[in-house]
C-alpha cells in the first residue's frame, strides 16, 4: 500500500510539473505572438496616426490605403476608434481609407445579412463612417427587426441590433429616418423612448416637418417622444401645434410633456398657454410642469404671475414658481430677494430663500 501511494504521489507530481511547464510554454508563446504582432503593426500604426494627425494628405492616405491585409487587420480597430476622435479632413481621409479597402462595401452587404451580430457590427461601422446609403437598410431594421426573426419577437440580440441601428440613424442625420424611428415606439416591443428621442434630435431641424406629422400618432408614447425632440430642437413654427396638445390631448403625460416642450421652444407665443395651464384646475403634475416651463421660457412677463404662484398653498407649485423665478435672471432674482426679505415665515419667503440658496450654489446671479 505504501509503495502504491508513493507511486501515485510521484505520478501526480509529474503531471503537475508537466502542466506547469505547458502553461509556461503557452504563455511564452502567446507573449511572443503578441510582441511580433505589435512589431508588425508598429509601422502601419505610425502611418495611420500620421494620417489622423492631418499629415500632408496623399502620401499618408496612400500608405494606409495600400498597406498589406495583415497590417490593416492589425490597425483597423485603432482606425475605428480614431473615427470618433478626429474631425474635418482627417476624418474624411480615414473614411476614404475604409471605402478604398472595401470595408464599406462589405459592411453594406453584411447589413442585409441574416445574422444579427453581423448586422449590428455593420450598422455601427456605417453609422460612424456617415454612410447615408445605409439609411434604407437601417430603417428596415429599426421599423421591424422581427422581419428576420423566427420567433417573431424583439428579444436578445434582435433588440440589441435595433438599438445599434437607431444609434446609427441618429449619427447619419437623414430626416427620412423619422417615420421608421417613430414606428419603432409602437407595437408590443417598443424601442427605448429616450434612445429614439436622442436619435430624432440628431436628425436636426430638417426633421421638424416629419416630426410635426408624427404628433398625430395614436400612441401617447410616440407623441411624448416627438414633443421632447421638437422642444430640444427648438423647432420653429411648432408652438401652435404643441400648445394645442397642451390644451386638448387626452393623455395627462402628453400634456405635461407639451408644457415642457413649449418652455424649451422659447417663443413669446408660448407664454399665454403656459400661464393658462399653470393657473388652471388641472392636476398638480400638469400645473407644475407649466410653471417650470415658464422659467425655461425666459420671458420677463412671467415674473408677476410667478410671484403670485409662489404663494400657492400647494408646495409643488410654489417650489416650481420659485425655481422658475431663479431661472429668469436678474429680474427674477430681485423678486426673490424682495420675497425673502419680508418679515414672517410665510411659505413664499421660505421658497424664495431656498431658490436664492440654490442660485448661490449653482453660480447664478
């Protein structure tokens, strides 16, 4: 038994030693491969960085566009990272390199591939490269990512694919993407509304007419998302339509979003609808949104109504009125100081002092 145990121990020690040696050899080999890969990539990377740094132009462009395939594979990830960091001619040169090496053509083919991971990689690349010819294929993925799904639901990688496609459309800035982006908010598997709103904003002011049309959508989520985008875009000419939704929309959430959008639009015609909503017998949430929007509007004509509202028995209304006065600049601050200096411990004075303290903390004067 003792002899058998000794043999067993010897065998185990031998196996452990061999395993340790094998691990050491594998690590050494991996390190050697990494060093060789780094050495091979050193010269191509220098050429790439020279191009991205805005070199003389043609020499650097030709050096990168014409490098061997193995060298390009080594620096392609770096080139992708640089796309997000450089601007102007340097970015245009990098984009041309991707086109001349056939990367763009391959990505356009991959975008129509049935495998979602391949499509997502292609969508990300084409969005970064600003290739607007990818818009139709991206729109089809955003509007109905289930078209290629056997299960018929947007789950897992299909949902991730739609997210990537939405981001790509935002980067491309093509107003024709409004309808597909808006449609992604409907159905049983809506896309994340904040993501869609950000993409719609990236489309720029030219998207405003299509966004105005989208306000007729039956889904409250769509109307809220579009209102958010219109407000952040500062879309000229949208005030009347947004004010109508503030007054008439059957969804309380849509009406609150409309109030916020009116404040962001920042036009004089928004003052009366917001004052009407702030002084109405509507829900506190809607009234508070309207009061907050008066501060965003920046109209001095709102100072007197806000001064009355700061004395409201409803804490939320009074608090928002004080905050709105704080955002109205020197005239609003003067009103707050007058209210804060009054004798007694009335609610208006307390709210004014709180707003002045916040102004001090945020550097507002």
